[in-house]
């Protein structure tokens, strides 16, 4: 029976984490995740006690001890308390999950696969929670869970080693590299409310020649949409008045709800290949590649009808009172008299993603003893939108008297990246090592226009098609060079120094550095600390994205159209917009690791991260459409280096193992994170602060300050194991409203605990059956009543983007066959 410990932080790595290393040939080096050494850019590997910075390390088995996960984002947030993934709601954020490490934006955490930079998703988040609004990061959901050998989460700044984005930390996903054997998994899950989830996954290792391997992982998932809202009052009024067909246009099984709140419907196929072979005695070739094809469906806001016949509703202006504007236009301008005037309609959005990557490299050693790693990588993510069950009222009616077109191809986005790296390291005597290298990267962001009917006139309602003039291809290039020195001052004292310079074709250059230390006070008590600078470069997407979005005005609650334009466009410059520059950070950490006997360990790390010039989207700004005297105004927003943000807190991890008898033992783990976010400064744009006080309040208060994960894995004999895990979310505030408002303030959301359980029975050496439940007690976050700012008018009784989700409980049955 394979046993693994649920130690969220049992290991630590050097500040370099898993730098370019011979990952392809690691399959024979570290079979046991508990004794693995994470290799740095230094030729000297650092083990558990050598670390100056903290990292979470999970084996593939640990990482996948969770059922009914939509993708690996759910797995990660259930294990790392400082990592947050909010419910998938709002346009593209329904398909690419908004995530956060230590309350920071998704693109402030660098994502690696086998130590190589992972490309970004095509989505610039418009509807992420306040902390992530405007972020442009990688989508880890494209990685199949069965492909993972281990996952490492470095919780410290590492921009001096890796460049842009490594402000909050670095996540590295190591892919399986077995050259034989494999596994097949079939899982069925069901939420207590009745929605189904199915997953099929397979992994197989193959020998390639005498010294090579090919490891292939395939996963297919199919998840029903979750519906957790209530009926909207306007829709219920129609039903009460005897109108039939309200909510019947739902693509899910939740009619007659006119609007759906909850996880979108998703399905996807994900493929990963990891391979390597020996070219010569001191040269190895490695490769990894992926293909992902996912689909999702998310339902938009309801467009209400009215209880009376349209002809009887016409007011003196000719507008049927209470109708949505698109229906009123069809009624007034084209004489529409169809059923939609009574039932209303709810658009829904399909998001189709395709994801590709290829990394190829050669690593080895020159005759002079210098280790080298040359690699090239290519990544592409495509996100295409299709809007259904809506109208473009400007198109008028068809021959049947109904709106001419109801479904639209509204366009999409692409993110393409190419990287070339050359990395070297060598020992400098017995107590010092040197690592250095160069990198070149090109990023291209593309906006693809929609079909003509999606953008002419008023455009498709809900998400207007991307216009040709808003579309295009936007690129930038950068190169960087780094150097790192590891110095053992004595047997007990390690110092690390790193320096990196990068030059970008759009905003200029930046230099960053890091100093870290580890001192062994005793064999069982180790002090560690680090200080560094970091940066996140504005992406071509953030600098050039342009679109029109439908949202809700915070004061009136009415739907409004907003234009998002580049910060250097004519309209933005008229409002004070300028070219984006990099976000800059100062990172500080200090802590210790301690061991008590053979079975118990404790780590405690304090941190403070100060980010200047945080890129954020402005609020609505009224600007004239031209420089002409008396020109009409339009509403725009754009990205700007607006905010200075401070993140501070600590991580505490306690792990232990207890033997109850010769055949029963339990591995315990307690991981706690405390994190505070504070806006300490804001820059004016055009003489005004671009981010309003309510949004700043959301950035500081939407995520809980306290999170912990408590786990216990009990082994009973050679056949049975039993996992219990509790995820705690502390108090936090809903994003709607303001905290100190005299009328309908923001609601404070009470703390909550979700408990997961799983029982495993190993039938024989090959076959394992698992029965489990997530949120077994079917706990829900607080409902928000009328005394607080709420969304009851649109059918949602829960906080929309709470870090603690409102999905409810589920159970699952999994069968795993290893061969």
C-alpha cells in the first residue's frame, strides 16, 4: 500500500525553486516525495533543512485527494490556506478562475511547469474579485490532475531569479516521468442538489530506447452547472400574473429560474506529454507538451418582460413600461409583439478554450565542469465567445415576426508566447556556487472580431461583438540576464545573492535583487530570512484590450454599458491616461523551522510585500468623444498604474505523525495563514483618484484575514485509509455596498468551516476504491438579507464572489487501477 503524508509544508527550497533542471531524468532520483531535494540553479541541491524560504510541497497523491473538483484550482485552494479561488462568475472569469496568493492578483504569482515558465491565458479579467480585477495570468486549470508528480508552491518573491510576475511567489507543477506502468481513474460525483460530475483519466509511461521515456496523461471531465440562486422578484411577478414560459429558456435544469447563479457548466479534454532521452554521456534531451480543449456555459442577467400585453403597455413615449431596453427597442422601432415581451429572456455565453504548449531543451555538462540548460518554449491559449438566446435590437425582425437573430459569434482573444533560455551553473570551490543565464521572450495578444451582426448598431445584448477597429494583434519583446551566488559561510550558515536585469520593448528596463539566508542554530532549529525586490510587467493584453461591457451601476442598480479602452488611446489620454509601466515590489520574510523528535515539525514565517504602481482598471470616467467644443460625452475606463498596496501576515504549519498501534497510524497537518491587505497610496489620473473608495474597501476586505487547513490521514492496516480535512474561512465582507453606510451597508460574512472526508480501500496491489464527500455537512456561507446591500433583486442570496463558495455538499465514488 502506498502511503503519503498530508504535510502542506514539509520541505523547503532555495530561493531559486526548481530552476531549469534536468526534470526529464528525475524519475530515478526521488521516488519518495517526503525525502525529495528540490534542485536550485546552484549545482548543489538543497534539502529540507537548507532552505532560506518556505514552500508547500505536495505529492500527486496528496494533491488529488479531493473529488468533484472542477479542475486543479479547487485542489490547490483546499490545500494551501494562503491561496484563494473565488466562484467562477462573470463573462470570461466564468471560464478562467480568478485566483489569489496572499490576497494578490493572479498575475502576481509565477506559474512554472517542470521549472519552465507557463504561458498566460488569453483572458484579461474584467469581473474578478476586487484584488484581481484587470489581472492577466496563467490558467492552471488546463493541467490534468493525473499528470502531476508533485506540486511546489514557493511563498516568497523570486523575480530576481525568474523575472516578471514572481511577486507573491512561484508555483511549479512537476509532470510524471515514469517510463513504465500507468493508472486509469473513473470517478462519478453528485452534489446534494442533484448535479453530476464525471471524470475519466489515464496515465501511461513508456520506455524510449535504452535511456529514454515518454509519459502520457489524458483526462476528460464533464461537470453540470450548479444553480444556487432564487427567483428574481420581477420574474416571480410575471409567473404570479399567469405568464407561462418565464425561465424556460435556461440551458440548465433549473427552470423556471430566470437567472442562474453558481458554477458554470464545463467539460474538457486535457492531454500532457513528458519525455526525455540521453543524447550522450553528458547531454540529455527533454520535452513536455500539452493540448487542452474545454467548453463552458455561463448564464447572464435576465432581460425582463412585462405582465400586460405590449400594446396596452405603451406609454406616451411609446416605451412599454418595465421592459428591458432591447425589447423596448424592438417594440418601438419594429413593432414587435411576440412572447418575449411577456416572458423576457436570459442570454447565455459559451466560452471555448484551446490551449497548446511545447517545451524542448538540452541539458548537460561541458568538459570544463559547467552545467548547461538550453531550452525553447511556445505557448498559445485561445478563448472564443459565443452568445446565445439574446438579441441585437438594431437588426429588427425576421419573416416570422421574431428577432432576426438570437445567437452570435462575438469574437475572442488569443495569447501567444515564445521563450528561449540559456542557463548555466558551476561550483566555485567547496563552499560557493555560481548560476547565471539569459532569457528572451515575445508575447503577442490578439483580439479577434466577432461576426458583423454582433457589433453593428446596438450590438448583441449582454456582450457586444468585438468590432474590427477594436481588434488587432499587439506584441512586445523582452530579454533578461541573471546571476545567483550560493555561499556557505560555514557548515551552519548559508547566504544567497541574486541579481536580474530585464529590458522590455514597450516600457523600458528594470533591475531586481534578492538576498536570503539560512542559519542552523541547532540541528533541529533553523532561522531563515529573505529580502528582495520584484516586478510585474504590464502585459500587451492589459495595455491594448478594448471592449464594451454590460455591468450594473452601484448606486442605481441599473444595467449600464462601459467602454474599456487602452490607456494610450485618444479617449484615455483626454482623461489623463498614460502608457503603463511595471508594478514594483519590496518583499521581506523572516521565520524558522523546528523539529520535535522524529515525527513533529513546525514552521513559522512572517512576511510583508509592498507593491507600488499596481495596475488597476479605473472607475467610470466621463470624457468628450472629441476635442470639439460642446462634444457629447461617453463613459470609459482603462488600466493605469493606480495603487500602492501592502500585504502582510504569517504562515504557520504544524505536522506530526502518531502511531496508535502496530497497524494504525495518523498523519496530522495544520496549516494557518493570516493575511492583511491595505491600500497605502493612490495616484491621481486627470486630477482625480481613478479607483473609488468602495473598490479600495473591497480590495482590503473581500478576502478573509484568517484561513486554515486541518488534515488527518489515518492508515488502518494495509487495506484501508481514512482522510478528514477541514477548510476554515474567517470573517470577511461582501463586495456590494460599503461597510459604514447608514443604509444597507456591506454585509459581514461569518466564518465557516467546510469538512471533506474520503475512505480508501485497496482491494489488491492494483485496484483502489474511494468513497468521499466534499463539504459533507452541506454548509453554506451567510445569506444576505434586505438590511444589507444585496443582490436579491437579481436572484442571489449569497455573496457573489466570496472566497468561501456557495456550492453546497457533494459525494463521489472513484475507482483507480494501477498497472
